[in-house]
């Protein structure tokens, strides 16, 4: 029987091992992998043994991997699949564990945003087979419950925790330049067009011009978006840019080299945009400390499926984002400021510069929200789910013996 350990006065049945299947086959899913690795580290610290298996690009290889992996174990683990088709999790084969008495959990990182019916059907197949399903937003679960009304009984909502350490600075003691941070993966859906429009508005505003700049700290993914940022920042023409082609990594590397050359030769941006690529996590605090504000005009709006949002909130940036269908009630309490357009964001920032005391309450509420979804809380909720599933499997096995 799995170990029983105290956790905050509550006895949990700790399973022998959790086997995580993540992916990604495509670099668009790097955030999912980072989330999985940080969650595993937190679970290991809580006494739950975890292992991770990344997919290969061929489904047959994955089937063989699952069979061999389970054959090497003297006990039945719980398998936890991280799912966001087509990049994360979509090669795992449900049939490889059917009838083996193995606990099976699926975390759905995206459903309503999928544009392919084929991908949606595949997600529903995984959900149907799972013992328990975890969603990161209430809106995502509601979207699936429309297809499976009984799903609520075997599902949970666990928001994505900040995957980068938060310093939770004391709001009253923060004294930073009035720069604006944009942080995240440089790709579609992250608000790059709005950032470019925002930079134009800053450059035209007499109160902010020459005093406020946008500091972009990003990981390149879509070279088209990165090229657009560089062209805007340095006043380049399309003909000045390297050919992008079909290889994203090659194109991003060329653009990164171009940016590095500009910095090496002392070429200054002509727009109020300062770009930093692939910054090491230990170096991030210096950029947080340079920015009084953060502007994250995420296409879907502020939501609990984003690790970036709580990271900037928990590191002292007064954060502005869009309101969307996925925006949780907890964010409506004042920890995030909402602007649907770059013009509205500009108005908010100018108001907050004139009335800096308003930022104290915003930062306090932001810290409160981020602490409520921190990794430690996510670990506790996962352990509760694993414990329940382990206990059910243990009791089920005993009942089968009694019936035989």
C-alpha cells in the first residue's frame, strides 16, 4: 500500500510514483514543458516520486515506450498526461494502459481555443478515458462540460502557477522607472501588434516621450513577430531583414544575431522599444526592477492558463491586460488593470504616474492573488487528487479479490 504522510494535519495516501507524459514535438509548447518540470520538482519536494517521459515524433514509438516502461515496474504508477494538441501529449495512446488498473489523469491545457475539430475530438477521447481531468480555467472546463455533462464529478480546476520565482516586493517600498515590461514567448496571441502600437503612442506623447520605454524580454518562437519588433525598434525596412524561410529556429537565430550586432556596435533603437532575447532566469530580476508597469495584451485576455501574468504581478509590476471570457473573478478584484486597446493602456499608465499611491493597493492585491495560486498550493491540490485516485485503486483491487 502506498505511504501515508501528514500534510497540514490531513493524512494523504502518497502514491509510489507519478509518471508524467509531456512533449513537446513543437517548440510552441515549451511553456507546457516548463510547467511540468516545475510541478514535478514541487511534488518531489513533497515526497511524491515523479518521472517524465517526452514523446517522440512517431506514435508507434510511444506505444512501445509505454509498454516497456510499465513492464519494468513492480507496482502500478499513476500516469499524468499533459495535453495541448497538436504539440503536447497528442501522441500518447490510451489503449496502452487499458485494463491494467493504472490511474490515469489528464491536464487539459487548451480546448476552447483549438480551431481544428480533429484536435477537439482527440482531446475529448483523452478526457473520456481519464480517471480525473484537471483544467487550468473554469471557462475551459465549462466548454468541455457542454459535451460531457457528468465531467464535473471527476474534474478539478488548478490555475497555472508562476513558473519563475516571485519576489513579492513590499508595495510601499517600490520605486522604479516608469518603463513598461512585456514578457513572454514572442509568438501570435501574445499581443505583439498591440505592443508596437503602444510604442508608437508613447513616442507621440509629450508627457512620456523620452521618459518611458517598453522593455521586451522574450523567448523567440515566431520569427515573423520578432522581425516585426526589430523593424519597429530600429526603423528597418522589410528588405533589411534576413529571409525567414520555413525553418523557425534558423530564422530566429539570424534575427538574434542581427540584434546582438546592433547592441555590439552601439546602434540605438529609434522607437521606445528595448529588446532582450532568451534571458536567463537568474537575470530576470534586473528587468523587473527597471519597470514600474507591465503590459500584456494577451489576445484571449488575462486568464489563469498563463504563467507569465502571475510572474510579472508577483515581481512588482503594475500589470495591465485585456479582459476576456477566461478572465477569473479573482483577477477582477483589482490585482490587474484592464485595457482593451493600447490607447486605454496609455491612459492608465499616465494616470498612475500622476497618482502613484494608487499602485500600492494594486500591488497588494496582485501579491495576494499570486500567492493563492503559487506552486505550493498547486502541489497540495495535485497530491489530494493523486491520493484519492490511489486510495480508490487500492480499494478497488481489494474488492476484486473479495469478489473472486
